[in-house]
C-alpha cells in the first residue's frame, strides 16, 4: 500500500514580530516533522504516525494532512475514517490544498450522522482554541461555518470572519466578501454587533489569563 507523505513547506510572510520562543518552537516542530518523514521512509509507520499525531495536535498543518492519510489507510495506526476526516478538515482549513480532495474522498464512506458528528467535533475543538485567543483558530471557526458544512452558514461565518479580520487574519477576506454579497444590510449589522461582542469577550479572556 503506497502512501505519498505531504512534505510541502509553505512560507507565509506575516506582519508580526516573531519572538525567540516562537522560532524555537517552529525549529522543534520542523525537527520532529523530519523524524516522522524519515520514520515513514524507513517503514517505521508506528513511529511516523505517533509523531504526526503529536504535531497535528500542535496545529502543524502538514502533519495534520499526513496523519489524516495514515488514519484513512490504517497505516501506523488503526483505520479511523471519522478521525481521518477531522484531521483532513483541520489541514484543509489551514490551507493545505491536497486536503480538499482528501476530505471529499473520506466523506464518501461516512453517513450523514457521522459527518455531522465529525463537523461538531471540529467546530468544538476550534471554538475552544478561538475563545482562548488563537487567531488561526478564529479563522478556522469562520471557515468551518462557511466551507465545512453542507450549506454555508453565512451569518456565523461572517461573524467569526470579522473577528478573525480584527485579529489580523487576511485568509477570511473571501468569506467576508461573499457574505456581504449574500446578506442584507440588517443581517450584516447584526453580525457586526455580534462580532464586536465576541471580540471583546476574547480580549477579556486574554487579559484574565495574563
């Protein structure tokens, strides 16, 4: 059984000052990712799956895609299509283009109930991170409402996209543009009010945490 591990390195220019801790953390992630790909190449699939899982939980998008592949095929870890779909969606939300086809491939084998459960788990996990102030997770919530559900939830997607934009996330701009074409002015104003409330709640949570 042949699986092609995704090793694409995505370089994104961001207008932020990156601290030493963040740089060290990324170096550690890169080191572990290399270990995982080497383990896979050596057919030590269990080690590869374990490392990809750990990195996936740290929101490393390439690892999320790879771990989803291993879960889909049952290599290095027991086959689990619901978990495979969850991590494929996480990778897709994080901008891994091959994950678009992967989510579609996995979804074909799941019932509507199982798809709804996977969507609920995805949204719950992202919500937890978003409420803690993770800008990427806030974008993820918007994308989940807009792209993951069978029919786009323009109201909630727009609301969370506005919050994400306020935190400097430009990846939600297509959601905002699309929603503003679809929603009437009254609906837009209501969503904007809700977005402001969510934004302030997150700021208060961050302040209390510090």
